[in-house]
């Protein structure tokens, strides 16, 4: 266990050193990877909002035991739209920085916006949900995070297909 932690720290330190002292090509490669990751997340959230699909946030809510009500589905669809707009905004900023203003500062600024914005949106939504969905009042953030961590990504990915197979 300790050797995995040390190996992980070593890899993280090496990546940081490459990013910090590396040439523009390495920075562009790392930033391109995050652009691709943002593109994939944007596609996943957008795809889940299609007519015959269950929104990604709704899938998570139902899989962690939320009530399958109209209010829950409506609220989680709206939250999925909010995440989609957030991701689209970051994607457009990243695209602009990659192709028009390629500087370390602008690229780092977007990374900070992504991580900080994601945390604020995630935690903020957790507490806002308790206002709009009364049966969520008194929920614990730590219990919520634990429940989220127990859901396999395969279950999220196959949610609509599993729903069709059980009918």
C-alpha cells in the first residue's frame, strides 16, 4: 500500500516538473488532454439530455436511492443542464486559449476555473437540492459522497439499456 502511494507521488511530481519546466510542446500535450476530457464530459452530459435518454444526474440520483418522482426527475434534469452550460463555458474558454492565446497563465486560469467551479457547483447543488426537494433535507454531504463513490461507471453508462432489459 505504501509503495503505491510513493509511486503515485513520484508520478505526480514528475508530471508537475514536466509541466512547469517543460517546453511548450509538453504543455500543449497536457492541455490538449484536458480539452479532450472536457469534450468527452460535454458530450456525455449533452447525450444524456436527448429525448429518450435519462439525464446523467438523474441516473446518479436514482442509483443512490433517490425517490423516482416527477419533482426529482425535473430537478435533476435542470441540474444536468446547469452542468452542461458550465462545461460548455469551460470548453469554449479552453478552445480560445488553445488556439488564440496560448499562454501558460491563461491555460492555468481555465484549470483553476474547472476544478474550483466544479467543487463549488457540486457542493452548492447538494445544499440547494435540499431547498427544492424537501425529502433531501438533513442529508449528509459525506454520506452522499460515499454513496456516489459506490456506483460503478458501467451502471451509469448502461442505465437506459438496463431499464429497457427489465421491462
